């Protein structure tokens, strides 16, 4: 319950127009996440709460115009994951950092983000978690489009990869039913 509330508060903070109110929402979210982490024993639930807290921190940094800070949070999170981390936790951290790197519009950062998103997509396959597959397939396509803009074009293999990523996202969105996923996939 606390984790869900913390996540909802972070999402509201990311959308809040008033900077002071956004900060208050992120602060409340941080406190709830910490309380959640403090009572959870080691395991997937605790790892998920930590990942969500770090994602919320990154959202807060982005909300306040600090994309470099958001990227630093993502890099730090990825660096703390050991070899024994569950692949789902690793894929989520890779996806989140790739998403932050996309916002830089810097070719080297976008290439790094693309590499991370490709790695995440190896785990986030349709059928295992369709929504996460859709999310990361869309991200791969968006990173490739950004790369095309920043570098003056894509090689044929990259164009084919972008097309396949968007097709896969659209197919998965159809499986998920009508909603935001299908709309976003259709627009790409």
C-alpha cells in the first residue's frame, strides 16, 4: 500500500505545474518509499521498492530541470546492482537510464541509451511482461529516431531495427487492448 501511494505521489509531482507543490509531493513520496524499504526484508519486493524510489528521484530531478542529476541517479542505481541481481531489476534499471539518456539529445548519450535499452529488451519480451516489452520496444524506436536526427541519418540495419521495434510495440499494444499504449504505438 505505501509503495503504491509513494509511486502515485511521485507521478503527481512529475506532472505538478507548481514547483513548490511538486517538491512537497516528491518529499512525501521519498518518505513513504523509505518507510516501505525499511520494513521489507531482502528480496524482490525490497528491490522493486528501491528501484521505484530511485526512479521517483530521477523524475524529481527531471521535473526541476536537472536532467544531468536524473542521469547520475540512474548511473548510480545501475552501478549498485550486483551480478546476482534478478534480470527484471537489471532490465528496469537499464530501461530507466536509457529513458533519461534520451532526453539529452546528445549523440553519444543516445547511443549509450540505445545499448542499454537493447539489453533491457532481451529480458523484456512479449509474454513475460507485455507492458514492459511495449515500453522498452517504444524506447528503442525513439532512441533510434533521436539518433537519426542527431547523426544525420541511420544505417539500413538501424532503420530496420527501428521499424521492427515499433512494429513489436504496436503488436504488443494491440494485445494489451485499447489505451495509451496503442495510441502511442500508432503515432510512431
